[in-house]
C-alpha cells in the first residue's frame, strides 16, 4: 500500500513539474516560447557569468561549447510524448501502477543522460575561466547564498 502511495505521489509530482515547466512562465505574451538567450540577446550562460569579464577568445570558446552541446542533445520530442503518456495514465479512470512504473523507469536513463550532459557543459565552461574569474564566480555564488539565507530568516 505504501509503495502505491509513493508511486502515485511521484507520478503526480512529475505531472505537476512537467505542466508547470511547460506552462508559459513569461510575464509578457510576446516572450512566450523564447529562450533566455533570445530574450536577453546573449548566450544561455550569460546570467551565470554576469559580472565576469570574458575575453573575446573565451566568448568564442563558450559559443563553440554551446553549439556542440546543442548539436549533441537527445531527441526532445520523445520527452513530450513521454509526458503525454504519463498524463494519460494519470487521467485514466483506473490507475495503472505497473504502466506508470515502466514509463518512469524508461525515462530514467534519458534524464540521467541529459543531466550528465548539462553538468559536463558546466564543467567545460568553468574550465574556460581564469583563476580570477573563478573567484568572481565563487564570490557571486556566496552573495546569492547569503541573500537566500537572509530571505529565509525574514520569512521565519
């Protein structure tokens, strides 16, 4: 019984996560469907590296890494069909625990591969930076962490 409840909660959480991730999270309708890069006129790591001065050679290397990463991405349409299948299973009249379990197990290797590729890219971007730039990035991270802790303290 506990296993069934856990699976139901996992499936519902996954469904909510995919729905909220695919929902239009932009405040302006004309921005819906646009990536951060297109909205802000930069590259996807621009927000992470804001305040870190990159040389033109580093910028070119970063663009090359991002192009290679984009070319090696797995088929995104499969994820959409998986979400559709999961949605159908959740909305079905009877909950098919076995089918949901099989679908989630099929998704695991794909998600692992995607996460691995993202982390590899982050590592490669980090390796482009000089020690001074890495320190700037670490300082920014520490500042964000302190602000988060302050907000949590204020909410308590």
